[in-house]
C-alpha cells in the first residue's frame, strides 16, 4: 500500500446510550436541551431501558413544535408538526414497536409504554424523525437536541409572460449534511409543473451498458497501454493487482471509461453517495408526485463528450480516479461545503479556474451551457404558461459562460433566491 500511495504522489508531482438493563431514572440528573433551552420534565423524568432513553411523549414533542393528541381507545398518540420546516405526522401506540411517520411504518428499538400513567417513547427516534440532530455529552450527562441547519444551495428565478423557471445548481454526489433543503427550494419544487434535469438517471435504458461499453472499446488494434504513460499504466496495474483483478482486465477500454470504472469502486468509508445527490433527490420526488421529468441532454451526448476528449485529458481522469481512491481528501467535500453555505463567489471562482484547460472547460461547461440555455429559453417562451424546476450541476450556473449570464445576455432578469 505504501508503495502504491508513493507512486500516486509521484504522479501528481511529475443513539442508544449504554446503561444497565431495566427501566430506572438516570443515575445522575439527566438534562435535555432543545436549541440550548433546558426541558423541564418536572416529576416525569426521562428513564433508560435496555440502553435506550425514553421520555414523556407529549412534553418532548411539544418542545419540537408538534401538537399531540391521545386516543384512549386505541392507546395511540398522534403528533402533527406545526413547523413550516416539515409536514410530519407521527403515530405511536402503546406496546407496538412499529411507529408510523406520514403513514409509513418505522421500526422502534422499544415500544412506547406507560410509566406512572404517562406515555414514554424512544428519544432518539422522535428527534431524528422530527428533523433535529441529537448529541450525547457523557461527562455532563446531557443530551442536546438542535435544529439541523438547512442547506442554502444555489437557486435563481426567471419569469416571462406567465412562465416561471427556477434554476437549482445541483451536486451529483452528496452526503446527508446537504439535507434538509431550505424551504424556498422545496416550495419552488412544489410549484413546478415540470422537472428538468441534465439526464433522467432514475430511469436507465436497457441497452445503455452495452452502448457505453461498445463506445469505449478500442477497435483500431490499440489498447489502453498505448494511450497512457508508462507511469500511469503501472500505477493502474498495481491497483488492479491489489484488488486481485488481472492487470490487463481493462486494456480494451479507453481511459475515460477506465476512470469511471475506478470511480465505481468508490471509497468504502466515503460519506458521499450518488443516491444522496440533489438531482436524484428531486427525480425521486417528481416520480412520487407524478411530476413529468424532462431532459436537457441525453446519456448519449454525455458519453460521446467523454469519448471525444484527447488522450492527455483522459489520462488526467485516470490519475484523478486513482488518487481519489487512496487520497485522504474527499473529492466532493469542497463543493459540498460551498453548496451548504451557498457561496456563489467561491463556486464562480471554481468555474473560472476550469478555464486553465480549455478543452475540458469548453466541452464540460461552455458548450453544454449554451445548449441548456436555449432549452430554458424555450421554457420561458412557451405559449402555455407553466412552471419549470430546472436542476443541473452547480458549476453550470455561474461564471461568464454560466446559465445565469447566458440568460441575462438574452435579456432576462435572473434573480437569486
């Protein structure tokens, strides 16, 4: 492993809380804070049972902006959120280890139970389902419950003759810190008649795999070895050996495809997943809400773009993939932090820095942005007024050739929200 890491460097250079079993008041006074405010439980103290903290359901949920009702006949507590941050309805029944969140069943570590004529429920389940985060300080015997800070993201609005377009800059690979999204973003989506994305990745054509493999396969008698430098090819071979894969297993493929294969291996400890990407999130939401999904591009156009890159640029993709597999830095971390903070200036600088390699910049951003802007212009000039929620990579939005600038050049007023 050390040898492999050294080679990569040279290439770059040249709440279950543990307690005793049984229900009992905490050994020392347990304090629970909600957004830095102490919850006064009075005589109905939290208890711990089999490693799980239980609290009086009404007292806790009212602190988390819920209205709680009790049905004596069914022995069921129903909590309805009064917060604009969510539309939650949580139902819990005495003796049942299944709770319902917006009518969907959720398994509980412990069933709600009666203690001193009060209904007690698992604390962590309630907190996490309510959109809060929870932290345990063992030294202080304190549980802190805090509102999760909403991601700001990048969103703009354009209008013309009754047509409305919301532009949301996405991150294709994200982590849980990206959520929840701020209200303005979710409300804009709820207004939309259509969702528009680069490519609808929630539905994959049956023949896509065969098409891409054929596109990426050398047919001129050369192999991968002929298109990579000896150093990079050797580094790739060492990685494949370590993974117990034949060193020539990828020789028939072009470097851009090899890079994608390496990326698919991923880092086992990575918190960033495509399943958490902003665009896929809204594709799933649109599918659930029966909102039509439109494509600004196609699988074919995107893969052909990669296939047309020079050998030198494709080799850089392979180097980047090798490094990301063993480097300590998360490739998506910087962009993720920018997205959460909504930092447009830093995002714009990142887009402008890409111009250092014009082949990459023109194909990846400039040329695609022009085509996307034409599609958005079509949305805005449609004869039948409609609202479109457009989600594309955040870097497509900013810079001198970004969608915002291109639409402004067309005469539109683009307002950041």
